[in-house]
């Protein structure tokens, strides 16, 4: 029986996979047109699987040199002689041809010309994991050689590969992010001949449904495929690793194939350590500008216009953490966003906001009213005379720092990205099979407060809830710390808390 796979290559005969035939055909069209290009996408985004499917699909039409720089080691790139002889040896092995050695780029270029000129089919070069050595000067010389041969072939002065496809995380046309900190930061590389690669490799809900349909045919779970596909998409943003990992977790843990089962899988993945999450943490820890940008967006609700000419934004996009959403910078999916919240919470947790969690749990259910009352009490005691600007900046983080230890281990939460702004944030807490919707709002007077009722009840209705919670951070010196239930125009009941 097939299984869901999140390690290495996915093979259609062995693994449940999204149908990627359309994407493969689009890429083959670029090959047929003789384009040179880079498939630059974040880690664990299905690049190796796509490259393998391309190789299989074009092997009758082209001779394919299918290489990977993974595991080549430092010796391979240590000198011109080692690289040229090693690369030419790989070509001969894969094409089953013999030839004398090539120890310089000039000789390697001649050998490539001979192979491509005498071949009865065009030759295509595929190289996976190119950024394993893309900060190496030898690699830049190699790209320069390919560029010269490409240009000469256009002039009919040389013979070379029909198409060259490089796959890696970084865009080889822009190596600035990859070069070591003590190196000169180069914005350009000899790969400026490459065509833009704008094929969307993320999965939408319809794509995810193709994988679930195959699984359902084998397993007969009775799932609503469209509903589950949509729920997976809403949490992953179509990030291939996250899509497959959620399915893998549901199957392994025998969770139900429904919205609740997906949420259990989301909670599980957020509690595990994997290389993808390790990269996110590393980038938050090691790049202060990037960390501040993300914090301003997700905690402070700052609206940041999208541009590729910002190093922090470009770094986030390269690693799949940030994306362009209607020309604004956003975190690319709900799982990453919650992970980032958890990182900031762990870095900023304040001991004065901790308290015994058992007082908030009754018969396995979360007493959200008591949670908010306790939060109000702590805010009144600890921050009554505090700096209002500090609370405005940090109030949301303080609340999450207070909430997370209470629900940790049993419940989960996420922030609704469409409601996150500098004045408003909706948090959905799942605990004991129940959902609690909390809106955090900065107080801007009674009229705006009534608007918040409308916003909250609208979101409650979207999620099928009749109860909601409104927490308003007020900076009025004479404010009253009030709390109570309000029945709002028959649309639902709201527990309204001023802190």
C-alpha cells in the first residue's frame, strides 16, 4: 500500500502525491524552447521530485544528464582541475560514452561541444542542489562557461546543451544572500541568460484533493475530500512538505479525516522539531532585521508594502516564510505564523504572567471567561502605572504569553491573518473540542468599540460560533477595568473585557 512521504524523493508508484503533471508539462515547454533557467524554491518544496518527473518525461526525446551537487564534497569544487575532470566524468558515465579527461574549463567546453554536436538527440542538463556550492568561485566560472556557450550557440558558432535546468533554494541570478558574510556581496552572477521561472509549485485545495482522492480510494475513510483539502490548504498555504506532513500525521495517529483531525495534525506538527522549522528559527535568531520585520507584521500588525529590493523581505521569500499578498508582505501560511508566534512567545515570556493552569479547566473544557478575567487582573496589577506605548506595542504578545501555557499540551491556537492589523487581531483557540474566538482590540472610543462588535460577530458567524470574546487595550488614565457579557443585536453573545 502507498504511503505519504516527506523525506527525499516522492515516487508515484510508492507514495500518495499531488498530481503535478501540469507543472511538469509547463517546465518541459521551457525545455523544448531551449531555455536555461533555475527552479529556485524553498527547502522541501518538491524540487527533487519535479526534476525526477521531468527526467522520466523527456528521456525519449532528449539525452538527459541528471546530476546533483548534494554530497559532492569540498574536493569536487576545490580547483578547476578537480571540478572539470569530475563533471566530465559524470557526463560520460550518465551518457555511457568514453572520453579523455578534461582538466580546464576550455577543454571541458570543447568536450561538451563534441558531445552535443555528434549526438543524435539534443542533450539536456539537469543539476539539483546547485546552491550547495553556489558561493564557490569555481561554480561561478562554470556558469560563465555555460553562458558563453549559450550565447555562441545562438550565433551558430558553437554546440551546447539544448536546455539547462538548475534547482536549488537560491536564485542563481542573484547570489547576494548566499555569499558568506565576509565576502563581497554580489548581486549578479553569470547566470543572467536564464529565463524567469514563474511556475507556481505550491498546491491549491484542488491539487491537494487529487492526492486525497487516491488515498480515499484505497482507504475508504468516508472523508469529505473537498472539505479536508480546503482545511489543509488554509493551514499550509499549499507548502508541499506541510501538506504531506499533515496527511502523514493524520494517518499515523489515526486522527479523523475531517477539520478536527487536520487541527490535531497542525497541533502535532507545531510540537515537533524538523529541519524546516529549524531553518525558520535559525533565520529569526541570526538575522535581526528579518526578525524585526516579522515581529512588526505578526505582532504589531504593521502593513509592509512588498518589494524585492529589501534584504529582509527577500530573505523571507527565499525561504518560503514570507510572500507577496496583494502587494503587501505576509507570512506565507498559518502554520509558519503560529510557529513564529511561539518563537516570539518563548523569547519574551514574562514570569509575572504565569499562573496555575488547572484553575482554567473544568471537566476537560477551557473556561475562557476565567482566563480573560485573570488576564485583566494581572494587567491591572502589573501594568496599571506602566508605559502606555509599551502596552500598545506589546499587549498582544503579553496576552499570547499568558494564554499559551494554559492551553499548551492540550489545546492549540492560531491568528486569523485577514484580521491582523495595527488595531485588531482575531485569535481562534481550540480546546476540548470547542473553539473560542477572541478579538484583541486597541480602544479608540465607543463608536469604534461598537464596530468591533460587528467585526467579531461577523467572524463568529463565519466559524459557526454564537459566543465570542473581546479584549480591548485602553490607554485612558481614568479607565475602568470592566468585564461582562453583551448580547449584540441577536447576532451572538460577547464577553467584553477592558484591560
